[in-house]
């Protein structure tokens, strides 16, 4: 293998490594925000305030009734703590609404 071929191979491998770390960084950033919201909701009385602030995003993601129910459960001290602790490992108890395709 000539010098130019080795150089091209080295540059390609560096580019692939940078691409993988960029994807990993983005996944950690997005996942970290979700975990941070759940942890903030788990604080017994401060979680009530956080749940009240995030009720709009719950309604947007889950629909009116499911969003209000989810935020209501989160707002109850210790019940919301238990719910969010379990959801960290199992996923949402109350599922998100089904996304419909946007019409152009």
C-alpha cells in the first residue's frame, strides 16, 4: 500500500470515528434531557411544581386526557416519585398519542 493510500485510509477512519462520536453525543444529550426531566419530577414537593410547568408538553405528546392524567399523577408527592422511578426503567405507563403524517 502506498503512502497516499495509507493517508486516505487514515483520514477515512478519523472521519468515521468523529461521526460516531457526534451521533453518540447527540443521543446522550437528548436522552440526558429526558432523564433530567424525570429526575426533577421525582423530587417530592418540587416535583409538583415541575409537573405543573411541564403539563403543556405532556398534553402535546399524549393528548388532552392522557396528558392531564400523566401530569396529575406526577404532581402527587411520593406517588409521582414512585411512578417516575419505575418509568426510568420500564418506559411510560401512559403512552404517547399516535403521530399522524402531516398533509402538505
